[in-house]
């Protein structure tokens, strides 16, 4: 009984959430990043019971029997399955806030700037259903700008390209607002799919999502590396139907990724073409910052530089940028009120 009393809290800690297609990150106020988990949940088809969440569920993708489903409830950076997302976020919040609380936490959630009104409302409703007392929505690219400590309140332009799992965004901000922005639903997941499609078409080799993601992380590149990298992979030969091992190299993986990378670069170029002349000098001097997991593809910064002829810099913690930004907004209510997105 005494243990239950001492584990009780009146207020839950305020949280910043990067609700990503691939990973969900949570920032707890005054603590920093406290959770980084795959956005995957495994459920039993019979009774709907949860059999795995996060890393455990991700390891089940492509390996489950018919009675278990490993689900990614977020697609293209927005909620595709409300009930599953709610269960997943409730679990994540309970994991970082183990104490029972009378009043739930305040949440700042990063969402794609291209989200529709319905998708924005779904994100807000999900946060409330997960136990929040209040939910604030912010564009992921704006959160990334704040997360990497670029100036946002000054009358100068800062530009960031955020490449996540489901969406890629390019944003120029100034005076606590978005001046120019664009977003496409082409990002890390499409890179993974491109690798699967390429190997199927060129080598008649069928590989799973997890193998394709491993290839992308280990030897994925778009700019020729100093030394060609090779990797042995497992899959199924589509000609014989049998399991087979094959070696692939970084050059052909770069060829596979090229269409996706080019789509992202075209988006960046489109935003630069819309940049107001008075901010163009700021962007030229400050350069373009890359954030998000998709920006970690080897050579992407060099390739983008060749396309736009501006300094391109990879953020020091590209995977954490959005989550750090949502957390910093918890401590800056004035800036939060300026950049907050309304779902209406």
C-alpha cells in the first residue's frame, strides 16, 4: 500500500514526441531523450492481445505465423491505424512515466507539414486518448530547426531538410515562422522499397524489409565512396524458389536509391527557388542542414551540394533533431505558440 502511495504523482512530466513512421522518440522535460523505439506493434489476430512492441515487434516483421500481425501503425509520417497507434503510444508513455498520475502530461508532437486536417486531428485525438492533458502539434521540420539550435526567432533565414521514414520536408524559417516549406511522402521507407525492387528486377532475388533496411544502413550510398563496399545478403532466388546468398556492392545500391534521392533533391531545389531574395543571402551563408535518419545515406550531403551549390551540413544528431526540438519547445511557450499547428 505504501509503495502505491509513493509511486503516485499529481502531474505527469511534459513530453515531446517525434512520432515517426520508423521510430518513435520521446523527450521528457528536464531529462532529455528517454525513449527511442521502432514504431511497430505485434498483435494476436484471435483476441487482439499485444504480443510485442517496439524492438521486439520489429524483429517479428516478415517472420510471424498467420495468427500474429506485426503492424506499423504510421504510414507516410501520419496515423494509419488509430487504435494500434493509441495502444503503442500509451505503452511508450507508461514506459517513461511509470508513476500513476492524477493529471496527464502535456505533449508536443511533431507531424509532417503536409498532414491533412483529418490527419492533424487524428494526432491530437490520439494524444488525448493516450492520457495527455493537452496536445500541441508542430511541423517536424520546424522542430528540427530548433533541435539543432539554428536561429528561429531572428530576422534571418535558416534552412533544414528533414528526411524521416515516411516523409521528407524542406523548410526555411525566420521570425518564429515558416517562410517557405515543401513536403513529399518520399523518404526512408521508399529507399528500402527501392532496394527490394532493384534486387528483384536485376538479380531475381527476393529479400525482406529487414534485410533491405540493413543494406541501406550498411552500404547505402548515393555519392561514390572512396572504396567500393560489399555485403553478403540472404534472400530467395525467384528462378529456383530456394534460399540463396548473394553479394551486392555499394555502386548498385546507389543506383537503386537514385530515383528516391533525386525526388528529394528536386523538392529542395523547389524550395530554394521560392526563397525570398532578402533571405537568400542568409541561406547562402548559413547553408542547408540535414536531419532525420534518411539524411545519413553516405554521400548524400556531397551529392546535394553538387545539385544546389550551397554548403550542406549533416546535423550532429540527425536522428534526434525533431525530438530534441519538441522538448525545447516545452521550455519555450512563446515560441511554441508561434509555431504551433492548429488541426482545424
